[in-house]
C-alpha cells in the first residue's frame, strides 16, 4: 500500500511523524512511521499519535535513551519505536 492509499488520519499522523522539527527526530520517528503506519492497530495508532504530541526534543531524547522516559510514555508502541531506533543504528 502506498501513502496515498492510507486513511486521512494515518496520512496526517505519517506527515507529523516525518516533520518533527529537526533531522534526527525526522529520521527516527518518520522512519518508524514509514515502516509501521499501515500495520498499527487503532490502539497502537492512538498511542503513536499521543507520542507525537510530546515536544520533539523530549521524545527524541527518550527514544535514544539520553533521558529516561516518563512512566506514561512507556508501552508497546514506545518500546517498538526504541527497538526501531536501535535496529536502524546497527544497520
């Protein structure tokens, strides 16, 4: 499926993930969206959208492990996003 075939909501979330405000976050969060946006369940999509509401710098530092993420950020989608970052950095 191409991006143009996504639902309007998924397109909007994809766009927000790809345009975070600085390149490093765009690459990690946007790359995650490109890889998983089609597969996310509605609950996962809600969780991903909630993550996108956090300030760019905070989210980026939590993902890369520079600072610990607050308890309300942790969950399956955040864990998957961190794993995606590790896998991307090892590639």
